[in-house]
């Protein structure tokens, strides 16, 4: 266990704290939940930076880092869909969560073929993540009452969903030669 891995584990441990804060019946609970989510999002960057800088990349970290990210985002989206209960948040949330399932399955399948590098993380994925995290921080900080902040969160989440679809298309196109080959029967 090294520092980057400990930071990744911390991100997973922040999830129940973030959920608890979200549901507390206090005026500051949304802001506190958003702050914990923002801290967790920052640790996503920090653990990767430290792993590269300190040359402490490990198979455990390579496994847990994307799992922690997906758990954190999926939990935030589920909480927000429940609270906002509208099309403008539910559709992007479904797209984002659905894309993560599709791409995770695709990466696993490509790894079995020894072609995992064809579906590596792209710069487009980084832009998608930035828009998504900013949207989630904004939406978590504000109750489900339409105002300029909530509207900006919706717009950013819709942009993130669009980038999500675009990046998924890129991954599928990169994997298509492997997906479209026929399997020889023996």
C-alpha cells in the first residue's frame, strides 16, 4: 500500500460520508456534500499525479482508481436524479452511467483479446470528466430549485453527456476491427 493507493481508498471511503451529508436535514447539507464530492474529485487527480511523480503505479491502483471514480459519479447521479426527478437530469445521468457500463465491458473484453491499448483513456475523456465533475459539484451544492446555478449545472451535465456519447463512439470505432471479426469455429 502506497500513498496514491491510500488516497484512492480514501475516495471510496468518502462516498458514505457524502451520502450522509446529502441527506442531512440542515441548510448547509448540500454544500457540505458538494464539498466532500469536490474533495473526492480532487483526489482523483492527486492520486494519479502522485503515482506518476513518485513512480508508485501499482496493479491495485490501476484497478481501484477507475472503480472509485465510477462509484463516486454513479452515486452522485443517483442522488441527484432522485432529488431533481426531471428529464433534464435523468437523461444525461442515464447516458453517463450507461456509457460507463458499456466502456467498462468493452475494455474488459478487449483486455481478454490483448488489445486493451485500443480503448485507452483519451483526452476527450478528460474533458468529459472535467465537465461532469464541475456539473456534479454545482448540482450537489444546490437544492432542486431552479436558479442560475442549477441551470448551469444542467447545461454542463448535458455537455458532459454529449462528450460521453462522443467518446463512447470513438472507443467503439477503435474497437470495431476486433468486434467485427468472425470467430473461427473448430
